[in-house]
C-alpha cells in the first residue's frame, strides 16, 4: 500500500461513525494536533475505556469487532488512537509528531481529555499489555476517574523488574518445570554446539512457546538439530516485525516506540542465552535513551480502591505470570485470574474472555473469575487474523507451520 492509499484509508477511517477529535498540545513544542478517538454504544451504558498494547497499536481500525461485542454487553466504549499512531500521528500541517512529544505524561493527559470530552467522570478501564501500564498509571495519577479496572497481560519495571528474563531462563535454560525440561536441555545443547546464535534464543523460543506450548518448542529445536532452520528463521523475523516495520493504522512503533525506550525500557541485554531484551536493543539507536520510569507503580498499586482483575496466561512470555501475581498481591481489591492454555493479550487473541472480565469487574463480581477461568478459556476464539489484520496474520501463518509435523526445512 503506497502513501496515497494510506491517506485514502485514513480519510475513510476518519469518517467512521463515532470517530471524534479533541485538540491536544504538541508538547513540549507548542501548537496543537487533533487527537482521535472513537466512541460507540448507547449513551447511558457502562463507560468502558479500552487501552490496547504497544506502544504503537492503533485503536480505530483493528478493534471494530471488539467494540461491537462490548456494546452488545451494555458498555458504551471508547478507544483512543494514541498520539504518534494512525489517525493521531500528525500535526495539523500533516507533519509527524516529534519523538519528544511521546511521553507517558502526555498520553495520560490525552486520556483525561477524552474522558472530559465524553462527559465521563469515571470509567471502567481495560488495559492490555502496554495499555495495562497506561491503565495503572492513569489510576496512580487520576484515581478519581477510575471505577474498575482489568489488567490484561500487564506489568511494569517497578513491579516486575527482572522477572521476564528470569522466568524465561527458569523454564527454558534450567528446565525447572517438568513441561519444559526437555526443551531446556535441547536449547542448552544447541547453544553449546553453536547451532543457533545465542542472541536469537530470547526472540525465537518465547514466540514459539506462546504459539504452541513446550511440545511445539521441542519440535522446532529438533528440526534445528537436524539442520532444518527455515521455521526458526521465520519466527525470528516475525519477532522483529513489531519494532522494525510500520503497519499504518495497525501498528506504528516507529514514533510511539520513543515512550518505551525513554520511560519503560530499563532492562538491557546481558549477553547470555534466552534474553528477551536483545530485540529491542537492536533498534535502540533510533530512539531516545532511557531516562526513568515515570510512575512508581509498586508504590501506587496499594492505594487502588476499585475492583481489579489481573488476567494472566501461563504461556505469556512478555508479561510473565510471576509479575502478574506480584501485581495482584499489591492491589487491595485485586484478584489474579490465571489461564492455563493462553499467552499474551486476551484483548487481541480471546476478546470474549476480555469482555467477560470487564463486565464482571464493572459489577464488582471479579472474585468469581478465577473459578470460571477454564470455562472462559474454552469459549471460541476469533477465526481469522487474530483481530489485528495483516500484521498478526503472519503469526497465524507461523502457527500453522509449527503445527505441521514434521517441520520442513
């Protein structure tokens, strides 16, 4: 799709029912841009603010089905196209917003401005992945605007520092769980034999595990041991797409990624196997250096007074289960909802679970969710493209390739 087609698509999206704009400052330069958001549902429904992941995931185009389903459940739903992304990417002259306008504080100001524009005093806040960080930061800075919260695959450095890397190595280097012991032995062998680059293990193994569990990882490693590396390379390339390529109106990390590097990307690679931070370190030169996490969530969470459900998939290798457990323990009215056969982001990959959790938490029935987790997880999932169009349909293609046995070269 060329620039003309992108512009045409943007104009069509801007005319969708429910799409609105609110003027916001281009901080710190001065001037304004039009922040875009979409509002759907019957006035009087339960206000629901949904914050997707990223930084860089768009809202208007990818989540049409999620919003329709939310409205059917009685929500009036709002999603914000964050600054630097999609319909909120440029200033009024059509120039990209500058990277130094990409800050968590500015995004929180945008969210409050949208709530004000909607006339909502408070809302149920659903945050997935990076959106879960924003949800927690909104609760810390503006607690009066939150009535309930769902944290889906969410963590932060101040809560889960070091847990992602240590959990990944516990599973796939030391093999401390029976399920992953054989895969861990295979990883160690391949690294010792230099059959795979050590820096790729922290990219490929977690993605394969999320897609299909430990058995799938074992089959992948067996193929590599036999000299068949094509699927390994496909997964490696898939892992890089999120940060290396722009997918207009779906995923645009190239500007919004400044938030990650400046304020969230504290962890650096240590040169050892199974390091998930290698991928982001490769792109670091394009972005500002880390300056510090803007909100101490470990200190803020104990003051959250509203019902909160913390959703965690056992195969989530990005917002790992130990971090979700720690988050839930810090919340006075929080409950951990673990799912045995799921990975990262229910909003993206199992929206029925996401919206059921939002409805239960809005009604202060969140403590029932752990007992219902297995039943909810068994509900049908979306059939195609995992909601996020061409970007994640590549993930579905790899999923099918890995599911085939034996793996082909």
